[in-house]
C-alpha cells in the first residue's frame, strides 16, 4: 500500500510539472549578444590579464620634466604664431600657397569649408585640415 501511495504521489508531481522552452542567448556582442555587455566583458578581461608588455615604457614624468615639456610647447606655439602672423599678415589665413622652410601650405575655400593642405617637401608627408563653414 505504501508503494501505491508513493507511485501516485510521483505521478501527481509529473503531471503538474510545467515546462518551458530553453533559448540560448549569447552574452558577447560579437556573437549577437546585448551591446551593453561590451564594457563589462572588456573590463573583466582586463582584470584577468596578468601579462605586461615588455616593450612598454613608463610614461610617468617628474614634475620638473612635465614643466619643461609644457614650457617647450608654449614657446613653440608662440614662435609658430608669430611666424604665421609675419608670413600671412594680421588678416589671418588667406587663399594661396605659403612656404615655411620645408613645409608648403596651400589654403583654399571649398564646398566643405576652408581647406588647408600641409606638405612636407623633404619627406612627402601630407596632411589636410578642413575647417567647416
């Protein structure tokens, strides 16, 4: 009799059990997961990374080195500002071609705005700056 009750009890649990469909959802945004998981995955990976770059240099400078570098930047900025003023005049940039040592500046107006092409004549490196209208 005890076995019958136990069997009926087990059948009762089986009948009243509910099931649902299992759906795989990836966590990684590269594989279709939520894009908000990217930062969490990246920080988790960086926290677990125990490797260091042997070629990395310490960029920590002393305060005197930082001051010297800042002073150097300010002096170079002031020299370039005075050079531009002497070459271009008080009006600022005008359309045309200008030469500063080995640098060639070409300034012209386009549909996108003011375009400044900078060419280093010794190396052939070229940079373009567009100031929008």
